[in-house]
C-alpha cells in the first residue's frame, strides 16, 4: 500500500465560524447520539450529565469535532418529526456550548430548518447532511449560513458516487458554498459487497480535490461480514479506518475516538518519508 501514502497529504482547511481547522493531518469526528434507538447502544446519550461526559471524552481522547445526531438513520428506522429532533438536539447543543464552548460542533441532520436553527441559535460549525429530504433546500440553506457542509452520497457504486458528488459540488459552488466535504455514504443505498467495493476504490474520490469523510464505525458492513455484532466491531472498524487513511480519508467519524486517533498516528508514522 506504499504507493497510496501520498493521498494522505492534501492540505485542506475548513472555516468553522472564523476558526480554521486544518486537515493536513486527518482528524477524528466523535459521535454523540441523542437518539434512543441508535444501532450501537453504547453510543446513546440522553441525560445532560451523559452528554457532558461524552463531549469531555471525545475532546480528551483527541477528537477535534463533536458530531451530534438526534434522528436515527439506522436501516429500518422511522425518522422522528422535526419538533422531536430539534428538542433532542437543542438539549445537547446547550450542554456542549456550556461545558466546551470552543469545541467544533457538527450537526447531523437532513432538515434545512434544523440546520438553520443549530447554526443561528447555537453557533453550530458544520452541517453533516445524510440527504433524506429536499437536497436543494439544504444546499441553499448551508450556502446562506456560510458553514462547512458534508455531502453524503447514497449511490451504490464508486462510479455513481463520483458522478453524484461532482454534480452536487457544481450545484453548491454555483450557490456560493465554499467549504465542502464529501462522504461516500457507507451503509446508505449500498449492500455489503457494494460497501466494500466503494471502500476498495476510495482513492478515486481524490479526483474531486475535496476532503473525504469516512463513516464506517461499528456499522453493519463490519459486523455482518465477521458474523459478530456492533458491540464486537471495534477491531474490524480499526482495520477499515487504516484502509481509508491509506486511500486519502481526511476525517474519520468514529464512536471510539482514542482508537481512531491512534490509528491516524500509526499510519502517519509508517508513511513518514525516509530521511
């Protein structure tokens, strides 16, 4: 895999409400779930104390982005209504802004109205869109809000993911959106073999010259292949994180922040040029 090492050195930055986050070194986005039905039970936080503890854990273990989700997108789940999603989200945002006011906060939502309130009322820094609702409405909203935007593709092959992302980027650029991150959407619109085929060709996303986020943490593509469970999927997740880094990933979205940070350090040490 030595020939892929150069892919990890693209120097992107994200303007997070006036603070520049460099992606010259890959970063870890720690997951904070405000849902009672997330596929990985250990990631669910409901009380204010649990939210505060999780935020502290993410930052202490080396995460640089706290990603808050309040509407489950696991396979087979029914999205909660907008009012319920916002009620969960604002509780978490209130705690995060109180205990870690300088934290870079990403909001995981598919609703443009929720994205707007998160940015305008709580200063959310990044919108992480899973793309289930009106995509053009979301594009217009993030372009108006001037925050980094993560676009996720639900297409099933790398060819279609690339075409989909290229089209989305063109539309976003035409609206004035500056900071864009691309997510190939592991687990969304893809079967097991399709997920691994996309991962196998992940380096092709560098053609679009934008940072790539990879979200494989404890997902079904890990534990289904291994015949285990989400609770037993840490080792498999780390293997896939390593592959993703060698293929150019700039952000790892992870439940297990310390292990993802260690993975980044080890891959960087192995890819350090000889003197």
